[in-house]
C-alpha cells in the first residue's frame, strides 16, 4: 500500500472480543474502543500543525500547495510527574 503524503489519517484499531461479549462486559469493551478512538481524534485535532502554504502563477491559472510537518506534535508538552520511590540519577557534565 502506498501512502499519500497529502492525506492525514490514523491507522489503528482496537482488538477486543466484542463478538462474544455480553452485558456488562460488552459495555466495557465498547467503552474502551470509543476511548481509543477519541484519544486519536483529540491528538489529531488539538495538535500543533505547522502548515506552509504557497501560491504560484501557472500559465492560465494558479498553483496552490500546502505542506505539513509530520508527525503532528502535541500543542502543549506533556508533563510527566516524577515517579514515587524512584531514585533520580545525578547528571554529570
């Protein structure tokens, strides 16, 4: 499969036994799948996109081009708290 650089898509899915799940387990696996989808959609819609648009005359018309850097970076850096009980290593220059 050849990927198209002009298209942004998410290639992922959850693998859960929804064919054999019954209430309340069916509710649990369905909720997990929706949470997975929501996290990916939030990542793509709330990310920091750097888009460069150009416009050029081309014969009898105009050529437009839009380029995005990949991957989509989080808008704000994720803050990771220090782990409790983990000894921090000292940095030496």
